[in-house]
C-alpha cells in the first residue's frame, strides 16, 4: 500500500514536535557546555591590543570620586606601568585583550587568562565568603546559572582602577556582577559588568564587552618584565637578559 507523501510529512512534523516537547525545558546543563573553551578578543580589537568595550557616557561620581578622577595620574598610581610581573586585579583583567580559557573543575568554574597567568576561581556551590575573608586582588567570586546565563558576583577586592590606566576607581567596598551569555548559533561570548560602589558612584555603573570562541587559540606562558618603580634605577642585567631572550 502506498502512503501519501503529505501524510508522511505531517507525521514527521508531529514526531519532531513530540521530541521537542520531551526535551527538558531548563537550559542550564546544556548551556553550561557552551561556555567552556578558549576565547579571544575580536579581531578588530584596537587601542594597543585593548578590545572595544562600552561604558557610561557620564559617570555618576560621588564628590570625592570626581576629585580623585580629576587628579588621577597613571604613572604615579599604576605600578603595572613599570612592573609587568605584578598580579592582575578585578575588574581590570576583564578588559585585557589576551586569550582566556574557561573550564569546570570540581564543581567550580575556573578562568585562566594568558595575561600575567591569572587564574580566577568561581565557586558554584552558592556559599558566601567568611566574615573575616581577606581582601585580595581578584576578590571572592560566587556564580550560578540563570537559564542559559552565567552570573558571577565578586566582593572582597583590594580596589583600584576599574579599567587599567584610567581614573575610574573602585573601592574595597565595591561589588561586581558579571553576566555572561551566548546567543543561539553565535560563537560570541557577551559580558555585562555591573559595579555597585557607594564610595565612588551614586548609582550602578555598567560596562560591556565580548570575546570570540577560538578553539585554535592557546594560552601561552606569560613572559613578564619588571623595571622597578618609576623613581628607581632599572636593573641593567635584567634588561640585558630580556633583550637577549628576544
């Protein structure tokens, strides 16, 4: 007996719809896998390797923060200007143009940045830091999945410039919320960074940037160089060693 083609088509549509209906509606398990791997800055990154990003047109400074911004001098306040071996900090590491790799290890998300061989651990168990937890350069990060979106909250930082070599500051009391997501079928990892810091801003400050999934990229060892402080004499032997290594 011949089966009409229209009947086959209709049955196929019904079968596909039934299969889709049986797929779990929560996207957390599947979407988590989409985030893991190596990412790099977009190829059109400019400004000496610093990728494009968005920030407020006008910053809602407190009076003290506005005064500090107007007096800001990166050569004085940023030791990384002369010492490339110093530890990176949050949120400055989020604005660098070097590749990063995102993995899941022992129920935690670990992000390894090529920049200064920085490693961030994001605790996914929902726990909060102890009351006496120390303030560190990278702070304490807790994450959770909200559907297909990864959210990370970071506290207990030492403070400093939000973006390297810029006068927009964040204090030790600052709280950062990162939102990461990928649109369906898109290799671009989007990030929105929200900063709440009553010491420096009267309302939430919002940044944004993106990375591109780059499976052929690799995280290379960080070869750093320290020339001492701005007012110190450079280490000539170290400088010679660096030149010989080129």
